[in-house]
């Protein structure tokens, strides 16, 4: 009996430390963290989180609204404050917010047409309307989904590494909703859907917008989760005085802030530690100043250091958080889209560029998603990766909302020395005859009226069909050899002629894409070319002399590769465009026509030395084989421009179309220094050989006969580049100024 009692006493003594430890754990206060909305000012939350992490304070629940929801959800998913700082510093928020997709995401057709327009407006039933928002929020969703993949399968946010909820607003009822279940990336995207900036998000039939509209600081809701201590971080604007209210937007923002700021007076008192960073010098769109805003968050948190350290003293059992790692590659097992009523599965797969069971990098997967969204056929794409039995293999599930807008009015303006002033009006119609077609008509009014028409049935990797038609004309002093034969008596004493050049071209072609980035076109072409001049008059001295007025018929092939990151100011990427035309027949002015062919190629490569300094190298060359009587389709170089027709090329140091020949080779080197964002200083040099038969004679391999240099300034504006360049050639001692405003068209 005595031995039995001893055993019981020993057993109780053994259990006592365990019970004492549990009592200690249970006595630890529950710490809640609430983060307000505030746009770019929300970067201050990251600074506060860095201080909390440095003190090894364990957060038991996170709540947030808008930007507070975005940062809070990532912290709740397992990322540290330092990790978040690195992530957000690496983001280009202009691209993120404006839903700007890389050029590589767009089809070759879209790349050719996208960078011509300053304004795009819905134009249904011949009525102009405004879009529901400036951005679809797709890039925000893409980023959040990737970052949240480690917790992808958690639907109950209380089961995240740190329990979490956020606030969203039902736009139909004005109700404030606590979002604590669902797909995390989608829910957080809804909480941050600022009206007019991001379009609303549809979740389970509810149309949701930014939670800050109704509840920008959910402290009461967080207290209801059983929190003992609440740390609140407030990055909202304060009310401005009369001196600061100088514009209508300022006044509207002040009115919008009345309710949330007044509500904050009571809400701040419900926190135990209230942190209010001094960020009055920043706005909700100060994303470029994120580093400074983060520092202000740290400063504000350290002002509450004694209170934060008191919390730490009550948490003796802190466990270091495991650093999350992002998925870098995956294999897609199956693809299932819902909502694509007008677009076939083949079209969707073609844009995604996915092959069955092929392992791809996550960046390539996201590129495929961008390819699909960049068609602008969809208002939203919410995709999910469902894991399979294989750890790195997923099923891709996508919910698609097709765009109801199929007609757009697009506008642009432009000025350059060749075409002078021009106003562009474009009408684009999608699903004109088929679900995956697009028709586009440019009407260009100004000193040189023109038009461009494109119709394209896009089938991605499959055979696509296109039709192009254009009329282009301009008047310029040009080299007379562009219009006259070499032995013409009219050449005597002529250095230049004032020529009016008109070009009417029509093409029908088929296109296929292979190896993801190459586009191959084969087609037939009709071209009517007319050249007249007032320099030389007809015998009756009343009419302009006609040098060329012929219809040409040809077949052609075109191979193109283009992955420049920016059309006008590339910092990296490669470009190749090879063309071959076989001219089979002609009718009209050219009575002595003989078959001939023209081959040419353009190659470009851009790379960066640093974030600000890049080099673009270009090589161009071409030759004609056959009929020596057709000079009008030969090569001509000179001037500066992007929208040259036929076989005309720019060349610094010479005026437009000054140098001609049936073959040429040219190299250009452009050094681009971006002194400030979107402000470029350009230094360029180009060298060329051009003449008749330079490849046959071997002159192609000799030193360049012509050279020119340029120094310029370019500013990227919403209308397009604003450029001024001075060019000079040591060959002639002549210099030229070239000015350009707006996208080229």
C-alpha cells in the first residue's frame, strides 16, 4: 500500500511541469492585428510587420481591408515582413495596376495594332460609353494567386498559418461583408477593388468592391474573434484644410473620406496599441515611393516599442516561422474552362500555349494566362490549380467572364516630317463574322489622308486567315532614281524631284504560329503604285509627269519573331522579320515588266547594361533579283520614321528617301539612357551600303559608304512618344532635325 502511494506521488510530480507549461501557454494573451486600407500608403504596414517580427511577437489573428487585406493575407499565409518588403519592391505597380501585359503576351496581330492608339472607348450600337473601370485587376489576381499557392487548398481562412479575414462591400446592397472563407486570392482581390480603378469582383453571385467603402478598419469584428490585445495600424488620409483643397478631385476625395475618418475616431480607441505612421506627404498612388513609406511604418512602430515589448514578455513560447518557397515549375494534367461560350477550347489552349503533360516553368504558365487575357475578349479570368496525386502536377480550372463589349472606338494623333499632322480614328469590331475574328479600320485625316483595314481570324497554333488593305500616300523631295531608270535622260542635272507617292496594297494570307514565338505567313498581294511629280512637267506643261502607275501581282512569305519588351524603347528582346516577294505579273504603266523577286530581312537585339542604360542593335538588308526596269519597288533609305511602306527605311544623317538602289545593307546602334522614368536620352549611329548589285559586286563586304549619327530626347506620354532628334552625316556635312509626336500610324 505504501509503495502504491509513492507511485501516485511520483506520477503527479511528473505531470506537474506539463500542466504548468499548458497553463502558461493558455495564459498568453491572444494578439490581433488590424490593418486599414490606404492604397500605396499601405506599404507602411510592411514596416510595422518588420518591427513585430524583429521582436518575435506572435500574431494570433489578422484582419484587413483593401491594401491592408492584401498585405495582411500574405502575412497570414506565412510571409515575413522582410519577405514582403522584397516582393513589393520588385513590383512594377504601373504594370500591376493598369493591367499592362508584356508585348510577348499579345498575338502578332495585336502587337502590330496595339501601339497606335491613345484612347480606346467602348462603342456599342454607335454610342460611346465608358469602361466600368480602368483595370480588370487581372495582374493583381495573377500576382496574389502565385504568392498564395502554398496555402492554395485552404478554403477556411481560420486554418491559415495565422487566421485571417478581410472586408468587402456588396455594391448592390451597400452591405459590409466579412470574408473569411473561399479562395484567398480572389477574396483579397475583391477587398481591394477600388471603385473606378478596378472592376468589381463576382463571388458566389455577390458583386463586390473595396471594403474600405463601408468598413476600412474592422477592429470590432477582430475583437469578436476573442482577441485580448489588438494592434491597429491606420494609414488612412486625414481631412485636409482649405489650403489643400485646390481641385475638384481633392474635394471629392475629402467628401468620400468624411465617413471613414469620423468613424476612425471611435475605432482607434478600440485598439490597445494604435500605430499611425506619418505619411501625409504621400498619396494613395505613391507606389514609386514605397521604400520611404515602409520606413515611416517602421518609425511609427518603434514609437510604440515599449508597449510591443510588453506583449513579447507575455509570449515566452514563440516559434520561428518557416520561410515559404514559391512554386517555380509545374505540369498541367488537364484543362477545364467554364464560361467560354463564344470561344472554343482549341482557341483557349492555343493562347495558353500548353501541351499535354509538358513540364513548364511557372513564369511560362503565367505568360500563357497573359496571352489569353491580352486578347481583350474576357473581362475576367479566375483560374485555380487543383493538385493531383503527383506533387508537381495540377489540373487547371478556369472561370471566364466573356466581354460583352465587341466594338471599340480608338483615337490617336501624330506628327512627323514625312506625313505631317494626322488624326487617327479607328473602329474595331470583334466577332464580326466568327467568334474568334477581329476587324479593324483606321481612317487617318490630315495633311496626307490614309486608311488601313485589317481582318483576322485568329486560331493560334492552327491555320489563321487574314486580309489586309491600305492606302498610303505622301509628297516629298526624293532621289529621282526611285522613279527613273538609270539611263533616263531626265536624270541629267537632277538631284531630287518633288514626288507624290501613292500606294494601294491588298493582301490575303494564312498564318501559323510555331515554337510559341514564330509566325509564318504565306499569301498573295495586289499593289497599285503611282508616282507623279511637279518637278518635271508633261509636254503640254499642264499635267504632272507620271513616272509610275502600275498594278503589281505577287505571292509572298513572311517569317516573324518578336519578343521585344517595348516597341519604342526596348530594353531586352530579339526581333526578326524576313520577307520574300515574287512578282508574277503587272498591268498598266509598266509595259516592259519581267518577273522579279525581292528579299529582305530586319534583325534587332536589345539588352540592358543597367536599369537605366540599354543598347539596341539593328541590322537590315535586302536585294532584288530580276527585272531592272522596275525601280519604284527598289530600296530607299533616309530620314527617321517607324511607319515606312514598301522597301523604304530610315537612316540618320540624310533626308527621307535620299539614297536608293536595288540592294542595301544597314546597321544601327542606339544607346538609350532613361534619365528619369519615361524620359530618354538617345545616342545613335548608323552605317549603310546601298546601290545596284552590291551583293553581286562584293561591295556588301566593303567598308560602309554612308554614315550618320543622331542625338535626341524622347518622352513617353499617353499619346505616344514625344521626340526631338538632331541627325548629322559627316559624308555631306548636312544636319537635319526630326520631330515626332504620338504613336506611329
